[in-house]
C-alpha cells in the first residue's frame, strides 16, 4: 500500500514547478440531427453520411444503424453528399432501385437525399442531386398525423460555406478529387469562371 510522506506535501509551489499545459478536448462534431417528442422519443433522424459510412467496415456498421432506426419505427433522412465510393443507393440498395434514379442522359446523379418514412419502411423518397442545379428543398417527415417540414439544403449549404469561410480557404483553381465526369468538369469550370473564382 502506498503512503504519502508528510514532507512531500507542500502548501506552496516548489522552485522547480512549471504550470501544466491545459487543453480543452472538443467532442467530435455530430453528423446527425434528431427530431424528438417532448418526451424524448425519437421521431426523425437526419444522417449526414461521412466517408466512413460508405467504406469497408464502416459501411456495415452504418447499415446496421440504419436498419435499427427503421426497425424502431423512426423516420430517417439520409443526406449523401460524399462522392467517394459512389452513391449510398448504389451500395446499400438493390441495383434496380439505383438504376431507377438514372438521369435522362444516362448518368447517375452526383449525390442524393433518401427519405425513409416510418409508416412505409420499404419505400424510399429519393431526391437526385446534380451539380448544375441548386440543392433541393426536401420534405422531412414527422409523426404520421403531422405535416412535413421543409429543409432547404441550398440555403443550409450556403450558410455553412459562409460561416466556415470555405470561400477563403478553398483553392478553386484545382479540380476536386476524386475527379468529376468530363461533363461535370466542364460545367464546374464554366460556373467558377462566371462567378470570378477562376
């Protein structure tokens, strides 16, 4: 058993004392929002997919979480804005469902928002997203007797862009990685030139 010697306990700092470094640990930023009843019961989960959600073991973990939310009878809004590893719909759903959102020119959309309503868990409301159009306003389901609320993704993205200073920290002279399709690369170049970012 350890015993502290009385002569090691000091009431004032010794000459060799140097103050410790103090750092605050910031908790990881959440990638989901939750809409709850006053009782705390979860009504709707809004998931902003991360690269981890779509790759390797992280994809399996996310799929299990996704299914758990659906099994609980909770609405789910899945926002897939990560280009790497393809659309979540292509990874997590049937090939037939993924093919159903192919664009008129034969290409797949760049991103999508997928809405799962608790009362029809086998259905998906899919908002395809392309670069040449503004981000959509989407309907967010609540309880079956409640009216949907709207989430304007374009306004939200612009607010985040301004608040985080991405217009000052992003190098718009470089093309994004992974590379866009030739059509999207041409559109992006023209768009950035039109707003004097290139």
